C-alpha cells in the first residue's frame, strides 16, 4: 500500500497536505507511516512529499504555462516562502532561474550553507589521469552525453556557488541544459541532506568525533545509475589506482569523444553491450570482470534492469534486482544503491577501506568482516550511507570509491 501511495504522491503531490493525510490514506498511525517510508524509501514521509513537490514543480516550470506562484500552489505548497526554500535546497536554483535554464549555455548553482566545496572538488577530481573528467586551475570538467550529444560540463566550484557552463561541438538545446543541471546536482550531492544525521551523531560522545571536523559533508553521486553499475564492477577486488586504469581504458575503447578536448563521455550501456569478453581481456580486465560488465550492460539495454527508475523505486525492489544480476553481491549492490541511487541507509559491507576505518574509529581488537561491519555500523542507522562516506574520508591514505 505504501508503494502505491508513493506513486500517487509523485503524480499529484498537491493531493496530500502533510503526513497526517498520508496516515489517513493508509489507515495507519503517523509513527507507523514514518517507519514504512523509512523502510521502503530511506526517507521520512515529509521528505518524500517535499521532494515529490519539487520534482513536479520542475516539470511544470519547464512547460512555461503557469507563473511561479501558481506552480507553488499546484504542487501543494501553502505559501511561496517554503516553496522557494525547498526548491533552492534541492536544485540550487530559484524557481525563476530554473525556468530560464536553456536561454543560455550557463547557469549558477547556489550551495547550501556549510557546503564542503573543497572536499567535493577533491573527490570529483581524484583521478588526475582520467579521460572522462579533469580538474584544471580549480575548474572541474566532465564529459557527458546530453540527449545523445557529446558535451563538456565545466564547473567552477567555489565556497558559495558553482558556475556551470556547457560546451559542445553541436548545437546546445534547452533539454540538454536541463539535463546538464540535473547531472551537476547529482555530482554535487545536493540530494544528500546531512543536517539531521549530524545533529544526531553530535549528541553522542562516542560518535561525534566522526563528523566534528567534516560537518556539511555530502555524498556526490555518479552522473547516472549505469555509471555506478560499471564502477561497482571495475572496483571489485582491485585497488583504486587499478580501477581508475580500467575505467580509462574502457572509456577510450567505447566512450564518445567530445570534440578535440581529449575527454570521452562514459560509455553507454549500448556501447558496452556490443562488446565481447575478448575485447576487454587485452585491457587487463579479468575474464569474470569483463563478463559481468558486458552482462549487466545487456540487461540494461534489454530493460531487464530499468536503472532509470531505480532512484524512485522501493529499496528492496532495487536490491533484489541487483542481487539477481551476475557479479553483484552485497558490496556492489549497496555501492550502487548509495552512489547511483542516493539511498540513505546503505552499508557496503566487505569494503576494505570501510572495515579499516571502523577498526580505527571504534578501536576494535580486529578488522571487522562483513558481518562485523554491519554490527559496527548499526549505531549510524538510518543514515549509514553518509556514515560510510565519513569513515572513508577519515582515512588519510584512502579515498571513497
């Protein structure tokens, strides 16, 4: 019932004024509704409703058929102030600025107070030899396919804002600019709201040291879900440097070159699906890694895995679909759910960096195995994804994958 209600909310968020309305619709108490939304979507019902309203507002604004006030009321906000606050927090733009995306080749995203811009810049540009992205003079550039058109997304990430510009050898259209904005929001991790997690952890003397020096940390997402699937396979049982090498070789083999930039857009599912295992073996892919990668790409192309719907789907449905895919165990499944879908309460159990960080942080007698990792992470629920990212960042010589 809660899954059907979630679909109804996304279609018509104006129908429900608040959480009590959702409780009445389900015939349950507010506490139980809160538990159900947490279990199915890793969000409180209030968070789910607010996100649905903003997503619907973006669609209506793009139609240019109503003014901003009418859009605010049409999606269920009772006044303009909360509409603007929620909209800007989730998109980095005002509603008016969002409506104007596509009128030029640039836009500016305003960052939330306390945003760790330097950390994000470092995480995004961690592979100095990447052929998909690069950092030059503090400017992050990412190669993308926007509406099947190769393009570069330039992002100047400063303390309070990010100036974004799209460059393409072909004509840039408004839909391309809208997609570029959504990609930028994912890369910046604006869908991750650390405040509730930080307040709860800081109230615990034992847990507070984890976040005290990194308040404002967010989880940057991959450009799209398929990229996280690819990276989960590339990163299995190898160190980060070798995973980067595999990514570079894959991009050069079947990615799309963007003009003369020297950068390649990440390979599409179709491009990888057309490969054979023998194509990847000379690139130092193991036979199993090549087989898993091509296999998951073919499942995406054949719509056996509807990855575009994963971020809006119930968590258990996504987890079942991934675990039924060859090459995806608990670690890779939770990695995709965390970095590809933005789910809030995932634990990539079995990750060596995470187990090392837990060993040091909790001063354990021995490095925890997968089961021990789940036990050690329990105090961080329902925000174990962000806790995992903090733990990765706590290691001086390791980076989050």
